[in-house]
């Protein structure tokens, strides 16, 4: 159940729930998928799956107005915040 395809499917399910306006359910699934993916990585560096889930979850949290939570998710994996606005 914690193979990368299953974790990716969970994150996609969360995105679908978000698109249907079911943010609370999406949040719970994103959070669980991220924790499961981190656990599956063990002591190895974060996998591409883990980094992708964290980035997607971070964007979700930003859209929910939860920037501090999004920064925490990104910070756990040293991900950069997304660039917003036109390049300068």
C-alpha cells in the first residue's frame, strides 16, 4: 500500500476532492499520503514521489490560506516556495 504508485494515487484522489470543494477530506488524505511516503523513504533522501506530494500539498495549503502550514511542509523537505507572479 505504500508503493510510490499507491501514494501518487492517494495524492491525486486528494486533488480530486479539492476540486469538488471537499477541502477537509483532501487535507486529511494529502497529509496521510505525505507521512506514508516519508515513512516509506526511511533513512534515504526524500524520493521524487515524496517531494511531488509535498509540493502539491504545499500548493493546496497555500490556496487554503494556510501559508505557515505550507511553509512547514516545504521546510521538512527543503523545498522552495513556488514563484508567484511574473518574472522580474
